[in-house]
C-alpha cells in the first residue's frame, strides 16, 4: 500500500473528509491539465523551433504549473478560513504568468519559435491563471487582476505579427475558458465552506441538547430539594440553639431534630422519584424524539415500530434507553446520511429485537463508541437481554434483544 496511504485515509474517513479530498484533487487536476497541454503543444513545433526557445518556454511553463499548484493550495486554505491571504505568492504567480507570456513572444521576435506555438502557449497560460486567483481574491479583484495577463498577451502577440482576427479569437477563447476556470474552483470551495459550517452546526446542536438536559435535571433537583434543604438548615439551627439552653430546651431540640429527620427522608424519596423519572425512558417518546433530532441534524430517519404498543413497560423503558443512546452516538460519532430503527418480535423464542442502522460507519470504527453502551448492557442484562454493535458494508448496526415477560 506504499504510496497510496492517502487513498486509504480518504476511504476510511468521514463523508466530509472524502468530499474535501475529492474537491482538492479536482482543483489540482487543473494544474495537471495545463502541464499536459503545454507538453502536447511544444513538441509539435520542435522541427520549426530553436532548442533554446523550446527549452526556455518549457521551463517557464513548468514553473507556471508549480506556481499554480502552490497558489491553489494556499488560496483554498485562505478561502476556507484557515490561513491569511497569500499576497506574496499571488504577486509571484502574477509575475511568473507575465514572464510565461514574455518568453515565447520574445522567442517569436527572435525567429526561434513559430507564432502558432507561442499563441497556443500564451492562451493556455493566460486562461489557467484564473483558477488559483479566484480562490485567493474576492470576485471583483480577481476579475480586475485577470485583465493584466490578458492585456499583456494581446499586446505581445500583436507586436510579433498576430492578426486582428486571431487576437479577437484568442480574447474570446481566453475570456470564456478563463471565466469557467475561475468559477469552478470558487464554487467548489464555497461548497466545502458551507459543508464545514453545517458540520460545526450539527456538533453545536448536539452539545446544546446535552446542556439542555443537564439544565432540566438541575432545575428538577432544585425544585424538589431547594425548599426542603432550606427547612432542614433552619430547623437544625433552631435545634442547636435550643440544645444550648438549660435542660428545658432539650426536649424541644429533640422535636426539631425529629422533624429534620422526617424532612430528610422525604427529600430522599423525592430525589429517588426525580432520578427515576430521569432514568426511565418512554419508548414512543424516544422514537419520536430520535426522528426529530436526527432529521434536524440533516439525517434521514425511518421508524418501523409496529410492535412497540404490545411491549411490557419494563421492556419499553429499556429499549427507550437503547434508542436514546444510539441516537446520541449517531450524532456524536457517525457521519451518517440516513438512519433506520426497526422494532420486531421474534416468536421463537418470545423475544423483541430493536435494530438501529446508519450509513456513517466511515466516521466510526468497527468497535464500540460511547461509554453509555456498557450501561445499556447492564440494563438489558436485568431483562435477560443483550446488546451487540458492529459495522460492515458501510452500515453501522446496534442491536438490542430482550426476552418478553421479563421484569426489571
């Protein structure tokens, strides 16, 4: 696999990573195309050209391809927001483009290169100039800069005898091709930037959902325990004050501490109710919530829950937690475009099976992700159930199986 590690990395990466790899490769393809055109044109005129003219023109053409490659890379990084604008590289590339026009024109003037060869070479250099410049500069400034090599090409070819018709054709071809070569890289980079922002927004949404749940739980605890703890604190202070008095206050202090004990036990019971309400998951609510959250994150979600209404409460609660944890893992660890949740009964033996599948296996390893899976296994084991996870054929699958008739 030596030499093809980047291909393996792209194949195993997330969808966003693969789109980045493909887009960058397509932008560098413009550099390869310019090099191929130059390599195709110049040898055709070797019998009519001097060796030094072909060598000099080929060398400046190769340098222009290298400059285009470097500016494409740095321009894309700048457009996506990772690097400052490459002004020095842009200035050097512009100067190199003007030199790539001047060298073949000078060779024509010295009768060392045919005008046709110089014209074709100048057209290629001028039109491919637009591709990296459109990434490094705003649209209006890029258009203004594109006029510089075009004007230099027209002036140079006119000076060595190119006809008005040939110049008009060259301007039309260069203008149309240059516009296309400028629009395509910028449109591709814009697509990458939008996808990066959507990915960041999805991560933010997942964090906000976790923060909202923590706030809800904290609010419930405050509502249940806040008043009781305040009463306990006040009665404890009163009991201490009574105990410090003479013996007559001891009996009153005992009464107050008995009340503190009663309130503390009530608080414990209320706290258990809060935690139980937080930990018990309703299967129907979790399925509806999973669909809403996943579709809000741009993931198509299909629910097949024909057997949900027939399940015992304990089984529904356990499977509801499987749906919640599976949805969280899809949002946090996968790069999925679709997710399917299937609930079905298996007559022999009498068991119910819940499958959650998504196509985000490239963003997940074949093993387990998420510390909540261990907790799910413990919860399912109490119901004679099991949990399996795995990925194959571009699909990540989480399967929970519970015996019907089980009771927590």
